[in-house]
C-alpha cells in the first residue's frame, strides 16, 4: 500500500520518512554541490524500504520513483546525470524485489532522461576514445536487470524498450549507447517477429538523419542485438532477410567484416530452426532451400504487357544477392571447419544456375521480357558489387561462372545501347545499369585475369564507334524527338564508360578515335527539350522542365568526363601522334578557349555535376596562369563560389573540395603565382584564409588543404608537372598555411565536443565495430591539422638550406603570433582560445628549437625573454622556461643575455620574475656544457636573492 505503519517497525519507518523528506527538500534547491552530499542517503532509503526477512517492499516503490523523476526532470543536467547514474548503479548492485512499476519507470521516465545527449559526456579524468561512464553503466544495468525479470516478462520488457526507441526523435549518441547496451545482453531467446519489426523501425526511421559513423555503429549493435535476442522458432527466414535489408552495406553489414561472419555463423547454427513461412510447402526449411526458392521466385516474371517505362526497384535484387552471398559464405565456413581444402561450391552453383540460364539467352532471344532482363542484370550487378573481399573464393567462382554467358551479356548490352532500343526517359536507368555492369565486370575480371578479355575489347571498340556515330548524326527535323535525344544521352554516357575502362585496358586506336571525336565536339552543347508527342504522353514519361534539366546536366557533365580523359593523356599522345587536333592544340590560345568553356560549364551545371570540370581546370590552369592570369583568377572565384555554397553534410562537398584544392594548390600554379607576385598570388593567399575561416564551421576543410600541400611540397610525385626544380619553394612562399596550421583549432561547443568524443570512442574499437572497416576514415578533427603540421616540421632537414630558412621564418612568425595575441584586448583566461593558441605556439617552437643554429638563436632569444615577461599563464610560462633552459644548455654563450633579465626595474620583475627563477632551479642542466661552474653558481645565488 502507499501508506503503511506498524508499531514493530516504528524506528525503521521513522528513519525512512526523515531521510525521504530531507532528500526531497534538498532537491528543491537544484544546486548540485548541495544535493550531491545527500545522494548517498538514497542507498539507506532502499535499505529501510525492503524487509530483509520477507524480501518484499515495506513501501511502495513509487515513493522512490518520485525522487528519481524529480532529478530526471531537473533543469540542471548535472543533477539529471547524477540521478540516472545512481538509479542504474542501484538496480545493478542491489537485489531489489521485482515490481512491475520498475519496468514501467524504465520504459517511461528513465528512457526519456536517457534521450539527453549531454549525459554521455566523458568525465574530466577520462582519456580521449574512452567509453563514457553512462555508456558502461547502461550496459551493466540492462544485462543485470533483465536477469531479475521472470522469463515471461523479459520479452515484453525488451519489446517495449526497443519500441520506445522508435516512438520519439532520438539523437545519434543516445541511440548508439542504448543499442550497445542491447547488444551486450547475454544471449536469450526472447524476441519474435514484433521484436525484429521494432528493430527494423529503429534502423529505418529513428536513425535516418544521424551522422554516418554513429549510424553505422548503431546498426552493427542492433544487428548483434537481433542475433543474441531473437527466438528463431518465432521468426521466418523471409522476415530475417527483410530485416537484414534495413542495414546499409556502405555503413555496417559488408562481406569483409567480422559482423558478416558472425551473421553467417548464426544462420548456420540455427539452420532448419526458423519458423515455417506461410507460403512454404516444407515442414522445416533450410537456408539453402530458402535461397533456391528466392532466386527462382525473383526471376519468375509475368508475361510482358508492353515495355515497362521504368526499371524495377533495387530492393529485391539487394535482398536476393545478400542471401546468396550469406549462404555461399556459410558453405565456405562449413567446408573450412570440416578441413576441406578444395571447395566444390555445390550450393553456390545451384543458386547461380537459374540466373545463368537467363543470361545465356540474352544475346540470342530478343523476346525475353524487359522486366526479366532488368532483374537478371540487377542481380548480377549486386552480386559483383558485394564481392569485394580479398582472396574471395565466392567472387572467383562467380566470375568463372560468367565466362560462358559473357558473350551473350555483351551482345545484349551492345544491342540495347547502340540499336535505338533505349528511347524513353525511363530507359536512362537501364543505360546506367548496363554501363555499371560493364565497369564492374572489367574491374573484377582483370583481378582474376579473364582469358576472354578479347571479347571485352571487341565490345568496347564496337560501343565506341557506334556511340560516336550516333552523336555525330545531325537531325534535319526542326523539332527533335524524345527518341533521338535519349539516344544522344545514352551514347555520351557510353563514351564516359569507355574512357574509364581505357584507363585499365589501354587501346591506342580507341584513344585516337576518342581524341578525334573530342577535338571537334561543341562542348556545353545542350539538348533541346523534345515536344510532348502522343507517343510519349501515352506512356509513363515525365519530361517536365525540371526533369529534362537533370538530363541535360548529365549530358554536359559526360562531355567533360570525356575531355578530362583526353586532357590527362594528351602530353604523351602529342609525342606519339604528329597531327594535332584543333581544340586540343598545346598552344595557349586553344587552352584559353577550353578554360572559357569550363567557366561556362560551371554556370550551367548543378554543383553535384561539376567534378569533371574541376579536374579539367586542374590540367589547364597551370599552363595558363602566366598567359591568362585574369581568366585563371575568374576560374578561382567561380570555383570558390561553388564550394562555399555547399554544405559539408552533402556527399558531393568533400569530393568537390578535394578537386578544388588540387587545382588551386597545384605545385606549378603556386610556383608561377609566387614568382610573379601578382593578382593570382594575392588571390591564392585570400583563398587560403577563406578556407581557414570555413574550417571553423565546416570541420575537416583545413585537413584536406594541408594534407595535399604537405605531401606535394615534401613528397612530390615523380611524374608531377612542376615549374620548379624543388617544389619545397612553395612552402616558403605560402608559409601562412603551416603557421596557421600549427595553432589551428577553435573552442567547440559541448555538443560538438561530445560528437567528436563519441567518434573517437567508436574508432578506438577498431575491427570489433564493422562501421570502422566499412566507413572511410575522414580524419576531420581539428587536432589532425596540428598533427600534420608538426609532422611536416619534424621531417625537415636542418642541413638543407631551403628547409633551414623555412624553419627560421616559421619560428619568427610564431613569435610574432604570440605577441599579436598578447596585445589583443580579448579577455584572456585559462582554456580560452587565446590561451590555447599561445600553448600551441610555444609547443611548436619547442619542436623547432633543436633544428636552429646559434647564429639564428642569437637574434631571436631576446624575443623569447620578452615573452617570458609578458605571459602569466602557468602552462605557457612552462614552455617558455624550457625553451630558455634548452637554449642555454646548448649555447652557454647566451648566459649574459639571461642575466640581463634580472636587471630590469622592480615593477617589470614583480609579475614575471618567477619564469626566470624557475630556470635557475634547472641550472645543473645548463652548467653541463660550461667550465666556469663556480662563478656562474655564485651568479645564480646573487640573482635569486
């Protein structure tokens, strides 16, 4: 009951109520320093509330819940965190009598409190990359609390827990640690179909906007939760397969991860244990039987009722490919466990046979329904794209199986791309499918040295010639038809694929054909929107202005991909071929025309299509900076306008930024601009500081710039074009980059620091978290900029004249930076941005100090001494002291300069003499390199006194 009294328990009850009232009154104060000393009394409150003899509650647990709810709802987040940690620890360490109210409280107020991201911050003593205390406590709590529940309640509790994760908008950090806690529950079969659906809802709905690495890690833990907690007798294989499709292979579930092998093992262990699906004819169904029926059902299509406008959705192809590969890897695992060295791939061959039968008929049977050809090629592409493991026996077997139907596939694709069979907007997706498949077959085929590469070469030759012929045809009609325009788009897309393939299978005559075509092509040619004919309007076509604009942009982009290929090869081609084409002439006038066309293209194309134009500008700008400086500056400005308008969350931002940096900071561009010291030099300096400013809001921008420059200055490529005998000259001309990099880094908000800390924690898990393997490491934290700059300085050789001059220049500039910060009127306090900049300045100076000679130090040590008088922060003074100590140790000749520091007037010495007195404490180190020890020791005593 809520209110209960007993004369025998009078003393215990009195203590309970006195403690309870004290705690509730203290909580009203909302001050953590007042509340924290009272929190231990919560433990005694539980001791008084539980009857030791009978093991039941003397007081209804809702009294305790009121205290925690009051703490969870506090405006003071520190108090909320203390309350959450205390509750989790209490439930973990004390054996509390089971009460339904606890489960309801956990699903309700506790999970509401756990949705606050700030609770997951590191404690001051923890190192970067450590799991926050709440994350650790949550894992222990959920595992121990579940053990306290009766078996019949475990499933319903976990289902409600997971459903709560889908019922509100959760941030990435809480979802990650809740998922991790679920994954760490000891294996128990408590979840059924509803549980899988709830987990899928978390994957598909709750996490859709989360950061990529955090979302990928959470996906890994949710999959592990499903493997540990699902009762396979309550779920069918189709339900498991649909759940797996919610996991993104580019973020979590990929074949080269431990998570994939864990899933394969789980499927093998539970094979034939899954619930029978409704449409299954067998009493029990194995994984292989399911995959067989899945492939057959996938390729079974209804009789064609006219040609479909659009391709089928990729969902089915992904599902079938994933299950084929899981079953194949399971077969490989079984054979390895049994000790078989030669795997016969019986099951994989059976899975592929229905697909191979369809592929064999593609080239000879023109009446196969379009839907069936689409689905078979989609499945083939997904199988090839998902097979990127090293020493991949499954991939080798698939590629060997493709040797027989390869001629048929190539004939079919060639016919579709060149025989006017693609003539609707929906057919553009088919064009992409065919070309992606060819690229993938070439990429993977070369790895296993296909014997029939000649058939690929013949295919590429026919495709190239037919595409060029289609593009060179001129339509005499005033109004172009949709069919003609789509044919041009597909032909240009085919040429871009050929250009990419030529990089792997070089054919001189094909390159010549492409070069002749590009030389006379009117770049930036747009396709006029066709009139809406009865034929197109009767189908499911959509040629709105916006839709046609995307098609035109794709067409223009593909033109520039072809030009990029030729421009990159042109220097060698010009030596092999006497005739020079009109547009690709090496003269400055023709290069200027191409650059002007590139600027025009940047105004036509949307920002997600400009990458090939940037790549072309990277080749052109170094040649033209002297001859057409104003045009190059215009190119810089327009490119910067595009980059600065993008958000760093867009997938295209980083690839565009990288291309922008590569042509702005090209070795030859920097050298020519620095030599002339004209407008281009000033513009590049301006862009440097704009990029640094952008880095304050778009973390990682400066990392891209600095990484490129440091590598090209100190480790230039052998074949890199350069107007310099030594690219390191650029480091001296643009030393602002290194100077700013040494002190780079803003003061982040708490929420930003939290995300960085959680990123570091996930990365510290290594291969244990599949997201680290699958997701490309970005190294976008600001400290990587400083690490890169310091490493660059450490690689310099003081015996090299250029390196020596550069280090001396950086040393002077950093001292000036410290002086500039000291003069600023901004409030200077511990851990402020000013304080951090000063720390970074003096840390860098300590790195450079051993590389500097006596002559240079003689002229700069006075500035160091002046800094000793002007800095009062303990950490900064500490660095200055060590620079003085190390300088005097190496060059005792400077001791007279040091003694002069004690001869200033008392007013100046009053606040800063401690710096120099601290140096005196290390005089035994300084005296090691001098013979006049006695006189100097006397000097020390007199100076100290």
